[in-house]
C-alpha cells in the first residue's frame, strides 16, 4: 500500500500500524512514541485525516480520559466501538 499524506501524517500512521490488535494507546502516548511529546493535538488531527481506516488502525487510539475520541472511518465512533469490541476492548 502506497500511503499519501504529509511527512508528519505518515509518521503517525506508520506508528499506528505497530499497535497490536487488542491494545489501545492514547493520543499522548502516540505523540511520545514518535518523539513529538507536545504534539498530541497534531497527532489527533493526523489520525482524523487517516483515509486508510481500518487498515491503518486508528481505532486503537483513545483519549487520555479513557473515552473514545473520534473516528474518521465509515460509521464514525459507533464503528470504532465495534472494532475495539471485536478486539476484546470494552470502553
């Protein structure tokens, strides 16, 4: 799959592919993992622009307070909840 996006988006999306099935990360954890610890909002924006959902599993990223946040894929947050439930994650 050839990904198209900004350099930052590609970095975020590449990291998302490393999150194991059945696990979640927060936007802040993703920011820290890509060595941009103050960029949690930018990470959220990059994830929100992911046109490759669910192949690039942005559904595995949640807010620090444990809430779901958004989902750019078809069906929005309801689909995110269903995908996480299929992976054994109940929020």
